[in-house]
C-alpha cells in the first residue's frame, strides 16, 4: 500500500480511549458486549460482540483463546446485527430458538452495522452518509479502534473479516488499509485473513452472467435469455463509459427484467419456493429493486430489533432494517469494481483470501465469481488457475469443492444460495476452520 493510503487512514487512530468493559448479559445466551463508536463528527457506528460460547465448555473458559470473526452484511444497508445474527450465524434464530450450528460455538463473533445509517448505527444528518468504499473503510477502522480500546484483549487475538454480498466489496479496502497500518505499528491487532461470500466484487462480470446462468438452469427460455442479455449489455455500456449513476439504474432494470422473465424467481436461492407474480397483489408486481424481498420475515425481524433487542441492550435510537439513503449516497460507487484491491491484498499482504459462493445464488452467480478470479493479475495467478480442485467431503457427502494456491482459495458450496451459512452450515464450518487455522 502506498504512503498516500497511509496518510488517508492515519487520522483513524486519533480517537478517545473508552473504558474497559467486561462481558455482560445482553439479548440471548452467552456473554456479550456492545456499543457505539463515534467514527467522525455526526456519524456513529454500532457493534455487537458475542464471546465464544462452546456448548461443551465446563468450568473456566478463556474466550480470548478463540479467534475473532467480524461479520459484515451486504445491501448496502442491511444490518449485520439483524440478518447475519438472527438469519444466519448468531446463537438464536428469528423465532428465538437456539441455533445448533451458530458460529459462536467456535468463535468470538463481532457484528457491525455498516455503513453508518443502517441498523443501530446512525447519522445526525444526511451529509454524514458515506459515498464510496474508501469512506466506508475509514469508518470501519475508526469503529475497530473504538472496539479495541473498549476490549484491548482482542488486540492479540487472531482476527478475520468475513463478509457477504456487498459486504465483501466493503471488506476489501477495509482489510488492505488495516493490514498496512497493522504492519507499520499504527494499530495493535492481529488481522489474519478475509472471507468473501457471494461478494459484489466485479459488477460487470456478475451482470453478464445472469442470462446464461438462468437459461442453462431452465429458469428462462431463449426469449427470456435475450431480454436479460440485452438489459445486461446496456449495463455494460454504462460501466465502460463510467456513467456510474446510469449503470446502477441499468443494473436494477436488469433485475426487473429477470423478475418478470422468471415470474418472480427467488434471487437469493433459485430453488426456493416463490409465489408467481400473477398470484401476488398488484402493488408487489413491480419486479423492482432488492426491496422486493420485504417480507413477513423482515417485518418480524424489524419488530424484534426495535422491541426486545433494543430494550435488552438499553439502546435509544431507532433500528433501521433498510436504508434507501445509504443506497442513494453510494449510487456512484455501486457498480465500480474492486478487483484491483484484491490484487493488492494478494501481492502486498500475507492475509488469507478465501472466496466462497453458493451454487444456487442468482444475485451473484458462482460463474461470475470464477470469472473475475480467473482475470486477477497477481504473482500467483497462473499457478492458482492451474491448481488442483478437491472435494469438500463431510460425513461421506460432497458439500462443495475448493481450489487454491498460496493465500487465495475459492470454495464452491453445494446446496446453498446467496446466504451460504444459512443454507449449508457443514461446508461453511469447514471453510471457517481452514480460514482460521495456522496452516
């Protein structure tokens, strides 16, 4: 990383020191901690930590002997403390039942509501929203500084960023800047790697994969293929001309075409049951943006976060399950690629880079992830492309495949859509063990 980047991020570490906090009872089982960090004037980021809580523990247990996993949700504007926590990896599900395969069994898990303005994170006025990935990374670094000051024991704990969807894009600048500051001693920490799940890394590759993926899975006929491909080509033209606002608009138009051509396919998992448009109320038959996913589940989640969770954590600000303001402010940055940042991570750091994708994901099809991976220009590119691919076999079942060279690994996850930990926890747990191992 250049010294220009160091200058950009150095201001992150001029912050007030918080008092140390011992683990306390929060919402649900196990010891927890949480708090807000003022990441800059008018912007406050919320974090919620679950200390590792193995079900088989007895007597004294040192949670700091377990790795710290930071979870970043996508959207942008979907809160980690809600979706990642209650839908995917936290100790309780949406019905407040214990989840057998929670990550908290094996790791300290830190959920961050990011960017500011989502979940329990908040801004004091609209000028405080972030507008690009670099600003998001700065806020996240400020947040981690506040977190480390609150619980300094984690400065030595092996730490990994695991991110989903647009969270993967946000994780790239975050990890690269953090590593550079860590190596130069500006931050005392032990960041070791990142996991990028179904991530929004190269939007052009993703959009161009839609038509062939849906056609060859039988979700559309050739007429549908042509309509989707034509919409994708308009998106490509806008990206290539760097008309970023129009590119974002064309992307959502492509999604609209997909929804209409597939009669309301589930973008998160193409095998999930969905009510066809002709059976829906007219107000839902728009084929529009991600807000289509507004559902009884999300209403229930929003009610939980603004009710029992908010009360248990002693919070006062309103929880936001979605934020259209975040999307609008990131409109110019939404369709930009961050493959160049991943190349820098691979060439300039020792961080592990694990990329994983659900085979049933429509939002970010596996083919699009493989496409940008194979085009990366880094020192190990050719050897990575020629590396052996092996089965991920668990209890005599093939749960996926992995291919890797040096610090880059790609995981194909079977029977999983966009939210891999929710759909295939067996493969996810194996991937996490590999990510957090010293090997």
